[in-house]
C-alpha cells in the first residue's frame, strides 16, 4: 500500500488546519488564518435551548463544515465528499482512496481518538483530521491540532467516523479532485470579510452575532436565580471551554481572525486592515479577561449577584467593542 | 495577547503532555504561532466538567449497588452519554432506554438487546450484567 508523503503542520483549529494542510499538499499554499478568514469562520452564538449534557451551547465560530465549503468555492477548489450508510462501506472507500495516494479529510468524534489525552475526550463529533496512508494495519494520521503525525487502529477510526449523536459524521470523508496551482486571494478575502460582517451584525435573531453576546450577557446577569449557583458554574465553565480549549487560537478565535486581517493587510497593501487587526487583538484580550474572571467564579463554586453582574458587564463590553469593530470592518472600501 | 503572555499553566488534567497552538503578537506587533501548555481558567473549567462526570458516575454506581437502577444507567454515565445519545447508539427510543434502566426490566432483556448495549459501551455482556 502506498503512503503519500504528507507535510504536517500543527495548527490551532482543526477545520482551517485541515484545509491549510490538504491544499498545501497540492501546492496551493494557504495559511491557517487565511483559510479561517476567507471561510468567514469568526462568529458568535449562544443557544440556551440546544443543550449538550444539560449545558447550553455557546460557539465562537461558524457551524462545522462552513469554512471548508466557502474556502473551496472562493478559491475554485473542487472537492469530492461522501457519507456512508455503514462503517464497512466507509472504511472500504477510505482504503481505496488512500491506496491511490490521496490524503483524505475525515470528520470524526474526539471521544474515540485514542491519541488525544483522556481529559479532552468528550463526545464532540465535528473534529477534522487527515488520513494519508496505511502501514502495518494502522492508519497514518495527520491531526492538525497535534504537534506531530500519529497513528490510529482501524477499529477506533471506524468508531470515531461513525459516532452517533449531533452532528453525526456518518463516516464523512472528503478530498480535493481539482486544486488550482495558484489563486488570487484578493476577491476571496474581500468576500470572506463581507460575509463575516454580515453574520456578526445582520442576522435577525437575538442569539447570533453581536446581539448574541448581549443575549448571553443578559442571561449571565441572572445566573444566580436561573439556573442557580451549582449549574451556573457548569454553564460558565462551558463558555470558557468553548472560548479557550484546543482549536480556538486563544480568545474564541478572535486572535486567529486578527492574524488573518494582518496577513490580508500585507497581501492587499491595505494599512487599514492592519489597524483593525490591532483593534481585534485588544478585543481578544477583553475576552480573555472575561474567561479569567469567569474561571474564578467557577473555582469558588458560587458567586454573589455582584460577580455575575460584573461578568455580564464584561460581556456587554465585548459586545460593544465587537459591534464597533465589525461596523468599521464592513465599511472598508475595496 | 503578547507572545510572552501566552499561558503555560501546565498543572492540568493532561499534565502538560499536550501543547496547543495559540496566536499571539510579537514585539513588532506581528502575529506568530506559539505553543501553550494550558491556561488556568480552561484547566478549571475542564477539571470541573470531569468532576461533574465523576460525581454522576459515582451516584449511578451507588444506585446500581442499592438495586434502584440497572447497570445501563451506570455505563451510560461512565461513557459520558446522555439519553438521546445512548438511544441512537442502540437504536431505541429514549423511553425504552429509561424502561431498561429499571432493574426488573433489565433482567428480562434478550441476549440480543444486551449485546447492543455492550457494543455501545464497548464492554462484554458479562461485564454489563
């Protein structure tokens, strides 16, 4: 069985990392922040009604798969993407493709990936990794958030690919069939920025974008009554984890997006974007302060009304800054 | 966040064996990738999530030993699952799973059904009982 040479680079976020690594394999060099920016990955959403293990969901990024789709569309990359009804079919198809020397992106559940530290292994089904070969019955894996390549046994991989729950990966695998040797980033950058601004400012629902941050702030203010101290610390803990755990680049993707703006500024020779990147860095620091304060509340396991109020104020400040930031970004002249 | 401010709090659950990438600015204000061993607030949040899991597992274990619920409930917690997730793994409705959590009903489950639970939990049927 042939093993294609695959160049692995560790990245912060799995989806933008897989894009960067996969396209790089075909000679289209795109950095992780660039992929994240062109895919308009930055977002915010708080969904109190969508509970995972009894804790409301919070996200700092767009839904899984969206970054991928957008980057491919904007850069003219053609992808083949398949889902399968049974693990047998899914593994067979995978073997066929890697035998042809094609590295394959896979959607999988973190829970069944033995190479992750046990402390990170929750049922999270939207992780992305690349399988680039098979050796002595083991699959060769380039997981973008790991610092080196690793291996996985077929059984674990099948379990990870066919995990149940939401979103169920159904063995989803994808690989490029046509990658342009070079692409102009100018238009994709512009479209990516405009789309990100739209999602942050214009979605007419209170749970999303900048208004989503205000919505969360309002709920945090009342955490002492609803859901009460014990649960509130779990809720806060989840917000922190979504913001700071692997794959966020720090501060809920804000630094990652700022890195994108900086790269875009150089590429398009637009000093304006570089200034905005500096502003977003400061907003990222606001988020980190929030996480720090929330972490203290979690540690003491309870908080008086004042600290919930303080946390709420901090969130409102984040919201106000992001509001101003994305308005400026949306007014950049192209 | 400056490069020097990237947190290196490695007193976490994975003992600093796993380093993640963060984006931070260097002295001239340019973004660079920096490895981070972990950050205190995240460590607290992660530790707390596991504590919650362990408490639930312990409580379920106690109830099983007291004969109040069946091992299905214990293994569900142990595998970090909730009702909807377990239901989709064994291909049953949630109310059926709840029923199977009654010790009396559990005792009468068919070998096939037990096997499905054992598969979902990655254990043997003997362990399940």
